[in-house]
């Protein structure tokens, strides 16, 4: 699915920049803004970018382009009409993963991370789409704001790939198969929001209410074929898929509507309380053109939300929150359940409590504990990972710590740490207590920055270490001994120098060029390596 971020108009200067780096990385970008007519009532912003590079993976050479215009029409001092567009195109030879055997396990030589396990002429993955949004906003300052919007989104994704299955007992012969996936989707959303502020006695209320309705169509066709094995130690390419057939050809339609009301109340100078509720209704229709079967489900839910904080002192501000969630289980990127029945919506319930502290104007930290329960969560089918199955109940709980410190006027330090225990709590196929895939118990980051000012020159140097603990490759293999991806730590860095309208940035990723793995992939038989060392230098000119 494509990104649904908004591109906002602003008064920032126009920028022209060019990024270059190793692996043939080149990325020019334009960010232009200004009035379309005298007087400033009609303004524009235009972002255009193109990226192309090779890769540390053999034969993989991604290319991507984006064109994003925004036009603002200030109808009156209080009424704004905005149009936002976003067109995207990306092409890349599909890379799935390396096999677990030969990289993390196995008695033979370690496979290079540059190894491509597909076929160079299998065809590029092509992803194209656009997003268009129209917004009408009426503002009356602090007393209230009304916003009405419509959004149109369309994408097409054509992905031929040759995916690894497993490695034979000789630890060098990789079994593979061809997967051809074509999907397209269309989404239409309309909605309205209102925010207002009022004082009732000594209490200050910030009310908000709104509603939205959407329709999402999703068509997908999945072809499969046989492909000859690959010798991992002496790969010879040129194999062609044979016996291609249609595994499934489906259409999904989601019709969703919802409304909410919320009140953020400043009850005293110290106590703030938020309370709200949302109601959602969802209709999900599915059709399999291969088996000529269809299904339909209807679901709805009230989702309350609550939060509170009390400002005992700047160094001690406890807070607590509770919320429920409800959203559709889109099948994007995979096929629905084998029985063709809709998976139904995913439901969640989250609790969080913690302390925020501003120890001084140079130091702050946040410590929180959380628990998130999710039911009906889609996961890869243990029999065939291109299909989905839904787990009964998953739970993630843990603690998070974030801190920032300005050690001197030049030196600052950012730190973060998270402990997450994520497991299956209830399911008919997966044993309770099974760890969720690709979620580490421990993750942390330490990042330091040095800044300087010399006349008209400003600059900074920064560096840091990111750590991620070991993760399970997939809960789809819950009936066998879990395959674990080892923990890793990566050093990154960067620098920047700026004078007036001219600036240069440098980014260094994986400075030690460490060979590590970030997660499991495609039914637990594969692992995805992290990026090799990358250096990107970007020069920009502001106008």
C-alpha cells in the first residue's frame, strides 16, 4: 500500500538538493513554494524527487520517483480550500531473503549477504499509485475549527518473484518456487471534523467530534509455478518457471463508517483529563474467482478512550491512558484465509501509565509501562505463508524509557530503551506463550550530538549505537523448535555544515559494515540481512 501522509503548504523557502552515495546512489529533489497570483490568496508547493541506486545485493537496483503538488486557496481570512496530490512510481527486482541455513545455522561456509536467491530476469516489481485529497477548513481561532475532506487513493502492485522455500540436507541446495502477485486497490474516503474550545466555570473544555465513511476495493491475483533448485555455493542463473497456474484470484470490498466525540478537560491548573468514544461499523465482502466462493461479515464496536495527567511538579508528572481499537484486516500483500472466509476486524485494548519529568531546562525523561492486547491478528499460514490465519489473542507488554540531556551548550545526548514481552495468549493452533515473530525483548539506542557556531557557519557531528535483541522468525512454526535471529548492534553517524542558503549533510549507516540480520521472512525459512555500510552526502541550496 502507498503512503497516506499529507504534504502541507508552508512559508518555507524553496529548496534544490542533490544526494549522492555509494552503491551508485543518486537522488535529486526539488521543493518549490510560492504564490500563484499576486496577493497571496492562491499559493502552491511542489515536491519532486527521483532516486536510483544499485545495492549490496547482486542484480537489485531500485528506482523510485515521486511528484507531490499542493495548492492552497485562501477564500476568506477564515476559509481555506486545499488540494494535495501525490504520485508515486517504484521499480525494483524483488528480493525476498537469504535462507536461514547457511547464514545463521549450518556447518558449511557462510553465505555472502550479496547473494541473490531469485533469478535476475524474473522481472521487476512495479509499484505505482496516486493519492489526491481535497480539504475545506473554516477556522475561528481558539473558538473553533471545522474541517471537511475527501480522499481518493489508487495503487497497482505487480510483483513477480522467485522465493526460497528450504535448504536440503546437503546445506547448499535451495528449493525455490515462483510467486506472481498482481494487486490493485481503490479507496474513497469522506469525512468531517469539528474542534471547539469553551470555559465552563473553572474548567476549560476542548471538544472535538467528527465522522468518516470509506469504501475500499482490493483485487489480487496470485500465480504459482515450479522453479529448479539453486546451488547456494556455486549459483548458476537462468532457470525459467514451469507449470504456472492461478493459486487464487480474489476481490475484497470493505465499507466502513464511524463517528467519534471527545473532550479534553483542564479541570484545574494541574489536572487534565481526556475522555471520548468512537463507534465503527464495518462490512467486509470477499469473492474468490477460482473457487467461485464468496463471504460476507458485518461487525461493529464502541471504542472508548480515557487519559489523565497530574502536574505535581515539573520533575514529576504522572499520566495514565486507556483505549480500544477496531479496524479492518486488509489482505494487502497476501491472500486471505484458505477457507475464503473474511478474517473479520482486528480489535485491540491498550493500557499505559508512566511519569514525565523535566529535571531542568536541559534534561527530561519519560518512563512508561504498557500492555496491548490484540485479537484476530493475521499471520502467515503455517502450511503456506502466502495465505493468512488469525490468532485468537496476542499480548505485548513492557516498559519504555526515553531521555534527553544537554550536557553543555555544544554536547547533547539522547537515549532510549524498551523491554517488550510479546506472546500468543489464546489460540486454537498456536500454543499459548509462543513468542511473536520479529519482536525483540530488548532494544536500545544511544545518540550523541556536538554542535558549533563560528561566525556565519553552523555545524554538527553526531554518532550513535542502536541495539536489537534476538527475535523469533515466525509464530507459524510454533509446533517446532523456534528459529531465532541473533541480536545485533549497529553504529551510525553523520555530519552537517551550513552557511546562509547553502548546506551539506553527510549520513553514515552501519559504519563498521557489520553483517547482521534484522528479521525472519516468508514462513520462517528465510532471514533478511541489514544494510551494508552506506554513505550519503546531500548538498542543498535554499532560495
